[in-house]
């Protein structure tokens, strides 16, 4: 009696056959889960007037969504399909033949992180352990604020400014294009997107005004403290 009549003859694998010959059977598995666009943690108008609903609408609904959609198309049918986003970023970082996948995966990760770095009634100074570390690492909150702002403004072209923890030490760093610090062992606590699409509709070329307003009015120090507590 045939028990495997549902399998095409070419899919039968003899005992001891090389593993790769089993691939056609493996591909019958359910489609791998795709990376999803996470919901915004607030309404599109919640960050106005610092960042308008129009900017958030384009930035989240077009730019961020496109990174996610493009990533899913690029990894479809590859060994990266179904992997968690962070794993895809780590697996493709620095790999010359995976640049497109890395760029879209890292941008998907960076944007998901960025939305959580802001909150409508944000800004001010962090308290607790993070506040103490910030004071000791930078010589006071005002000096941190200045360094974070200047670093964000100084990033030439598209990129990101970050507050990170590295081996217990706080640092301000910047990355170009889609680069993200967590692949080099730094733990991101906060970021500012300085791609023009983040501010151009509201501030045109005045990146410094966007950066300073975001720092002073939107930064979510509770989110940063949660990230710091996990380091
Ligand atoms: Fe962006």
C-alpha cells in the first residue's frame, strides 16, 4: 500500500541521501512569517507642532512601510525569510553581496526604534541611574544635549544620531545611511533620524531646528531608561 502517494516521485529521499536533496520537501512548509510594520505608538498628529502629522504620515506610512515591504520582497525564498528583523540585520551587516537587504532591514529596525524615542510630552532631563550616568559621561545634561545636537547636525547627508551604551559607558555616535550601532556591540538608547524625509516638510533645510526641537520637546527618556536598564 502506498503511503506517500501525495509526494511527487522526485521528492522521495533515499536514506543517507545528501541533505540538500531534501530541499524540495522542506519548501512545502507553510510560508515563513514576514517582517511586519509595527504600529506607531501614538497618532500621526501626536508630535505636532514639532513634527507635523503630514511628516509623520509620509515618514511612517510611505518611507518606513516601503523599507518593510522591500525587505520582505528581497528575502522571499531565501534563508533569511522568516528570521527576526534583528537577526537579518546582523546576518547582512558588512556583507557586500547583501547590501540591499541590509539597507532595508536596518532602516526598518532604525525606524521602529525611532518612533519609540519620541513622545508627545517628552524632553526634559532623565532622572535615576541614566541621569547620573549621563552627568558623569558628558559632564552634565547641558553638555550631553549640546553634543547630541551637534552630532546630529554634523552627520553629512543621510543618517542617524544615537545615544548608546557600550560596556556600561554612554556615548553619542552617528551613523551614515542605514548603518545601525547595535551590530557593533553598542546598545541604542535613543536616536534621531536626520534623513531629510524626517524634517524637510516642516523645516526645509533647517536640520538644526528640527534636532533641537526634538531633543527639547519629544525625547522619551523613559524609553531610554528602559533600554539602559537592559544593558
Ligand atoms: Fe526616516
